[in-house]
């Protein structure tokens, strides 16, 4: 059976578990993990100042997703993806390249648990920066995962179900 590549587009504040979910998904069905933090860290290492990066990490990640999908490779977009404009950029790729699209919003509904996760990660971002960050809930997302309890093996179950519906084998 011919199956189309999948573009998994995630959104959620820092510390809710997006990267854990993305890594697990990539291992489950062999997709490429596109993480904006890795792209932006590369830009910073090259000497580009954080305030100069702005949305360029997102644009670079969108270009990589487009390239992967054009070659038939599935990709998981791992970023805060905070507003409709950034989300639309990825959805337009899915319209331009034949693929399946899975949209996911990841949340942690317990503020104390979320804060603990953010503070355990290190100095950046601070909990206050997470609170102050612009973020619009993604009510149109096809899947909403609350990571307040359970573990990544539970969190990915609904995503794996959709992947199976699209003809992809998951481990």
C-alpha cells in the first residue's frame, strides 16, 4: 500500500513535554525530528544574536519539513508554535506537498507540575518567561494531549492510532 508521508505539527508552551513526545514518535514510525531549538542554537553558535533570530528558526524548520515531505519522508515539527501565523506556515506546507497532517496541542493542566518541569530544565527559559510568553490555545488542533500524568508511552497513544489509520506501522 502506498502511503503518504506525515507532517506532525505540534504546539505547546516550553516544559509541557513536546520534545519527549516528538522523539518518541520519531522512533515509533521513523520520522525526522525537526526541533526549532536545535536550529536556533546553531544560529547562536554562528554568532547570530537571539534578538536577530526572531522567526528565522521557524522558517528554516518549515523549509526542512517541506524538503523532507517532498522526498517522501515524514517529519515531526517540535516548537512552541505559539500563534496562528506560525501554525498556518506549517499547514500550508502540508497543502503544497501531498502528505497527511496531524496537528497536536500539548498542555500540562497542573501549573505546579508545569513549573517544576520548566525549573528542572535549567535556567532558560525561566518560569516567568514561560508565563509571559505569547501563546494562543490551538482549539483547531486535531489532538490535544494533557501531560499532567502518565508518561510519554501513554501520551503518544492517540497519535499512533491516527498514524495507523494513515497506513503507517508503529512499533
